C-alpha cells in the first residue's frame, strides 16, 4: 500500500490523504479537517473513521473494477456501483 501525502484542500488548513494498493488504485481517502492544528502523522494502514476523520473506502472486484464504496458524507452507507 502506498500513501499519498495529505495536501491542503481548497479550504485553507484542511488535510486530505489517500491510500492506494500495489496497482495504484485508491482504496481509501481520509479527510482530517484541520487535524486540530496538530502536526500530521501518516498512518501505515487504512484508519477507522471517527468523529474527527471521515474515511471513504472503495472495494474492487476480481476484474479490478470498483464495485463498492462507503461514503462518510452519506452516514457511512455502502453504495454498490
């Protein structure tokens, strides 16, 4: 898994990061908000969502196609694609 360094979003001070698999497909993205103005420490694995971090997950089928996503903005509901 590789981790893309969080980059500021269009809203100043907002941190976002993503984790990709060996094929470069995004498996998870996380919105850390302002990270409480603390220094950011990069996780080695996909972290669980929390009240302060929104995590969007994407699952792939055996053909390598995205078939399922979990969207925190929709209350963490799973969406079958």
